[in-house]
C-alpha cells in the first residue's frame, strides 16, 4: 500500500487517469527530460507539473534522477506491469465468456 492506501494497480490507474499525467508519460517515453522542459509545454505552473510528476513517481511510472540542479524524469515500466497483468486477465476472462456466448448463439440458431 502507498501513502494514500491504494494497492499498486489502483495507484497506477489513478495516475494515468489524468490527461496531463498521460501527456507527461508520452513525453518521457522516448528519452529522459528535465522537469523544467516538461513544464514548458503545459499551460500550468511548474509546481502543478511537479505535483503530477510526484503522482507518477509514486505509481512507479516514472523515475527521477538529479544531476546538479537539474531533475530528469524518465519512463519506468514498473508501474505498468501491474496494469498490463490486470488487463490481460480481464481480456482472457471476457474472451472466454464471449466464446461461450458465440457457441450458444450458433447452437440456438441451428435448433430453430
């Protein structure tokens, strides 16, 4: 559990629920970026971008490194592993249910 009492999956899903945080993830996906460079692309304050980055860090979606006075943010797949596993399990379960429904529909039409 994290400081907000959420499990890792809930924390990651909460983190990516906000469009600014999703955009931040997109921007650091290719290469690490300085926080100030990331903030320059938004119409919000540096402090607000910093708060969004802290949420992403807590969820394990980004990691921070400090070089002198510069803070660099890089993508981290750690938090996405939990989300990917959950989505895969849901997809498999629903796929199996849809296959059963397809069989029922096909067999039902043949009996009519």
